[in-house]
């Protein structure tokens, strides 16, 4: 049952997972056995059924091979299956001969099929002939299924090859370097000014979306401007129907990484006028570059909101951390007001190194997820950005990092509130302010009690020393930063809500 919140998040983010759970002995079912999770008890499989593709209660060892082959066959980035096994303790103790076929179903990191579907070469050729090789204004919008390190490499090559401006959704942030001249920034929730103005513009001839559901947050509340005055083409490798099926578009099934690899290998010299088209597009990109990433007027207004004028603004903290931390750091971001500030002010290096569970957005997710990210890529620094509300949910997980010596920098933006809700309570009176306030706990003291070195910072100038101190540690380090409650930089999304 402790699996359930994580299962819900994995389902929403479409992450393939195999879950293994134990069970009471087969002969003890239906007798009131302690923690009986079968149909005669709490019926565990029924509880999780809506969060997974298949649930198996293994009743005899003879079915193990067939069921495992079926489950492992879906553990790839094309099918994205979540399977749940419960195995009674008496079955666990029985011997089962090895099955060589099972190992053949395990996804291999070098197997191209494990990375997704093949490219739809016919559709991509048509995209080149009609748009990419012509003097057309084209923009790409990248979602979560285009956001990994290898895919990001191919995307960068394609963007530069055809001179295409790139925007990402919140869940796609990290797929493209936001310092690049072709970067539009984030579109949708926590959007950047440049991305919103260009993606919604009828100046575009075509908007090509790769690997995004275009859900509410990614589509700016399903705005019709995504397709108004331009063609909308969606490439995806998901078998599920598009979330934004109410908007007219061309939906094309194709592997995302394979698509960018295919486009990166396209011979542009076959089009006689491509050089002239490229130069016209380059001049257009120069014009786009004049649009500020941030809206200057809103930036000034956004500094209002905290009752304590001496408290740090989260955006200032994030900008300073972005300057201090290594550019290849894996950044794992939690759910709350800090998610919006991070998406807006953190400038991604674009190597598939920004992680956030933005579909379900469970609080406290990043505290544990950071451990998984660090173990998966141990050679890169790992930074978890979370809040005091999230720490109240799953802060105990820093003990797991300490116990196993997992080197992670935990940054807690402590504003003594459920930030986004608290500001709404103050400005709109939607709920009494007291219900969104939190006690000002000492997270440094909490960390110390679990054997995690920690430091509290109240001034921007102290951040660099604290980060360097963390770098010298062999395990986790907690950095608590005192911030105020400020208006979240989500202007365009909020305006779209009020007008939709």
C-alpha cells in the first residue's frame, strides 16, 4: 500500500515499472491473516488496478515464466507498461528453474527498441519537403517524451541544421539549452514571455510538437492559439489517444529520438534554395531574439507579495544557484510554488538533466526521486530543489540518502507556507490565510538529527560557500534557504485561465 502514491505518479508520467509485492501464504487467505491483501482481505490488486496495466496474483510457480515474459515485454519507452505482481510467501520459497527467454525480454540500454519506436521516415520526409527545407517559419515544441540526454543531442543537431526555434513544455524542460540563440524557453505552465509570444503567434507557418500530451498545463489551458493561423503537427510514440484531440491537428506515430536522428542525417544540399531559406530563417531568429525571455514589467511586479521585505525572493536564489552549480548537474524539482520559480528562473543546460513529476505533481516526490536519479547517473552532481511543505510530506527520505551515502544536495526553499495556495488565500480570500501557513521549522536541525550535514542561508552572498561545503561531503547535504511568499511567475498561464 505504500507503493500507491508512487504508482500514481509513475502512471501519470508514463514511466514503465514492474512492481513486486509479497502476500500471505496461500493457505492463510480468507482467515483473517495479518495483512491479507487478497480478495478476501484488503484486495490490494483491486486498489491499484486503475494505476497499472496489469495486476497478477501469482498462485503457482508454473505461471511465473509466462507472466514475467508478458510484464518485461512492456518495460520499454514505447509500450510504457506498469505491471503489478503479488507473490504469496509459500510460492516465494519454491524453486523455479531459470528461463533464458526471460532475460531476452529484459530491455537493454544498447537495444534501439528499448529507446522507443522507429522513425516514421515517410512523414519526416514530408516535413522536410514541405517546411524544413523551404523558406517557412517553423517552431518545435518538445514534451516529456523528447526529454532525455541522448534525444537532446540529436535535437540540438536538428535545430542548428535547419535553424529552428525550440520551446519546451514544463515536463520537457531540459531537452534544449536555454542559453542557446534558438531557445524560446518554457511554454505553458510557468511559461517564458518569448515562448508564449512565438508559439501562440499566427506568424508561424507550422508548429511541430514532439512527445507531448498537450495536457492542460502543456497547452496553456487548451488554448486555440496553438493551432490558429498555422498548421499543427504532432509526432508522438505513445499509443494513447492525444489529450488534446479536440484541436484539429495531424497526429503522426513516430519514435521521438529516432525522428531527430533521422532529421539530423538529412541531406540539405538536395534542396537548391535551402541556403537562402536558412539565411532568411536566421534573420527571423535574430528578430525573435529581441523578445525578452522574461517580461520586464511583470518581473518588477512579481517582487511584491512577502510580508517580510528582508526575505529572499526565490527567483534571486535560483538565479544565483544556477550561476554557482555545475552546468551538467541533474536537477530534480518538487511540487509547489518552487516548481514554478525553478521552471521560470533556472536556465537549463539542455542535456536531459531536469526532472520533475509534472503530470500528477505529488508533493515530496523529488526528495526520494533524487536518490534514484543519482544512482542512475552517479558521475553527475545531483541537486534536489524542494520546499518546506514537501519536506513535511516525505522529508524523512533524506535519511535513506544518508544511510547509503548517496551524494545529493537538497535545497529547501523555506517560506513557512504552502506558497502558491497561501498567496491565493491572501489575494483572493479563497481560504482563510491561517490554513495555508506553516510553522517555521528548522530543517537544518531535522537533518542533523538524521546524520545529514546542513546549513541555513539567509543571504544570497552566503550561497556559494554553502554549496562548496556541500561539494566536499561524501554523502547528502541539506541547504535551507529562507525565502518569502512572493507572487509566482506564472502570469501567462494565469491570464489564460481567466480568459478561457
